[in-house]
């Protein structure tokens, strides 16, 4: 069975679940999943996990993501992107290049963002998009996200009473780039929406590594697989030689943190990956109630 991550370059018009469906057919296996939903109109990096790598989806989703987006000033939409119904228009002619750069840069760091009406965030046990489709008003929550890096790139285009410009963004999990576009417009005193989006990086995978579905259908998924240990390359690794310790780890037994600390080069650790002959055995992390103990995060059967 194949175990690893295939970096798919998701085409426009497909849902993330559509891609998983196609990958199951290409790989001829059922144990396949994705690491973070992309809307149908969004293209770019969609890491697909196969086999034992599906156990790492939560770990991978917690990592930052990068995007290339186009912001359009002069109108807002109900979905905050280009597919929505126009809600209101405004005249952005007062906005200068210097104002745009200043507004974009102001979002660097922690940022309190109101989630969009068309999102899967739940309020009162229902998803927000369900309220939106029914036209029912509901209080949308705010959450704090982090913009690790942001810059305005390329030319600023003025046409038909609109202003268009591109931004490159590196952000934390859970950031809505379309809401960021909306808020950039708010900072500039005008209506705005996100008119296109490409995910350029996800889970440590750059878009230069991504492979089209057409190529995967032609050549199969095996030639594009990122091994599990490459996904975990930033975590401390301990290769186990002692059979008794290997037995404990293989059976998911808890371990004293002090015993693990003796085997790694890092003083401040969270995850530790145990291997045998280079193959992953298990991934440990701190016990939530016993600070001196580490417990299994995921176990691998390879």
C-alpha cells in the first residue's frame, strides 16, 4: 500500500472532495484524504494523504499556508469573492498606490477577523452558509488569525471604476483570504472583494512541487509521493535500535519525557518521531494532564 502525501495542483471547478474521489481511483485505494478544503473556484496546492499518511492530516493542517490573491476595490459581494452577488458599489478613485501599500502592510501580525457569511463555521448548531442561503440574519463570530507575511505585488490596475491589485499572503490555519480582501477595502474606506485566489503553499509544500490530475492519471501517483518522514522533517527523530523500547513504542506505551529528552538534540520539544531503520513507528507529544509524560500522537503501521 502507498503511504505518503501527493501534492495535487487542484484545478478550478473541482471541490476538494472531487479531487479525493479522483485520487482514490488513480491510486486504486480507499484510504485517501485531503489536508484542508479549497473552494471550487480556488486553484493551487492541495496535499492528498494516502495510506498511513492520512493519520497526519490534523498535524499538517495546523501549519501555515500561502496564497496569491487579487483584491478588487469598488464593490462588495455576499460571498466576499468573485462568484457572489454584488451587495454594494463604491467609488475607490481616492485610493492611491501609497494608501494600498500602507493598508496591506497594516494587516501583518495578529488580526481579528470576522468569519464570512458563506462559511462552514457553526453558530447555534448550524453552518453559517445555511443561514445565508435562507436569508436569515445571524451574528457572525470573530477569531484571531495570524498574518505571517503580506505584500502587494505587481501592477495596480484601474479600469471600469474598479481598482485591482495582487497580494501574496502567508497566514495561519483558519484565515479567510476573502475576508482579508474585504477588510483591506474597509481600511481604505471602500467596498472590496477577492476576485481570484491561488494557494501557493500548504503544509510545507510549495506549488512548484504540485502535480496536475492529468499527469497523475497518466503516470500514476507513485512518482509524486512525498514520504511520511519528509513530511515530518522538522521534528526531532529518534531511530530505535533497542528491541524492548521498540516493543513499548510499537504498542503505544507512554514514556517519561526525561527518557526521551536524553535521546534528542532539542531542549524545547513538542513532537518526537520514533523510527526503526528509518521507517516511522510513532509520533509522541506531551500528555495534557501529566507534564512529565509523553504519549502517542499517532502510530504508524508500515
